[in-house]
């Protein structure tokens, strides 16, 4: 069982780390599978802000 500190309610489903030049530049916290899918779709959409990153690393943190 995981203990999460600082969350009063729903724990994150996953965290996406956005990399540029091999360095983490930003992160997106997703609370559902749908949010994760939408963020990754934006990564593949030419002209979108997220498409400017080189890589998206998804770190699942869900306990379910």
C-alpha cells in the first residue's frame, strides 16, 4: 500500500515528464486514464505546445 502525502482526495493516475534535449522541462499530473491519453494526443499534434518537447515519459503512480 502506498502512502501519499499532500493529497486530500484523488491520488494521481500518472505523471508525464516532458523532456527537451534529454532534460526534464515540465510535468503534467493526470488523475484519470482519459487525461493521460489527451495529454499524449497533444504531444503528437503538430503545432501544439506539447509537441515542442522531444520526449514524454509516463510514470504511473496509480495504486489500483
